[in-house]
C-alpha cells in the first residue's frame, strides 16, 4: 500500500509540475488606440492657423469652411501616404510654423486613409 501511495504521489507531482508548460508564446495584437478625425482634429488646426485667410477661392487648396476636405483630396493629400502628400510635406517644411502636435495629427489622419470622419 505504501508503495502504491508513493507511485501515485510521484505521478501526481510530475503531472502538476509539467502540466502548465507552453511551447509557444501567445502574442495578442491590439488595434491602434488613437485615431485622427477630420472634423474633430484637422479642421480645428486649419481654423487655428487661419489658413482660409490665404487659401480661399483664389488660392488652392480652398480651405474655407465646408470646402476643406474636397479641396485637400484634390491633389494635395494622398491617403495612406503622408510623406507623399503635398499638404503634409509643405506644412512639415515650416509653412506657418505649424506645431509638432498638429503635424502629428495631420500625419496620422493621412496615414489612416484621410477619411472625412
């Protein structure tokens, strides 16, 4: 009986020690947390720098209220490619001294597809 008890005890301990072993690491990818919205993030930047004062009906892109999105997507913004977008590269080169936070929002918006959201 003692021998049987020892065998059961050793077997149980062996199972207990090796039962939680994993060969593969489990990696969970989370979707990006931040998302840039045109109405909530980009339009306020355009308004705060008074872009429509110069970029109105006589100068492209037309950044007057209500025209911003269509005008930007007409050759000034390449969705998913901020570095290839004239709008972003011109602002990043120092036009109107746009701050780094605003540039990052514009870059994120373009790289996420430049949606009218």
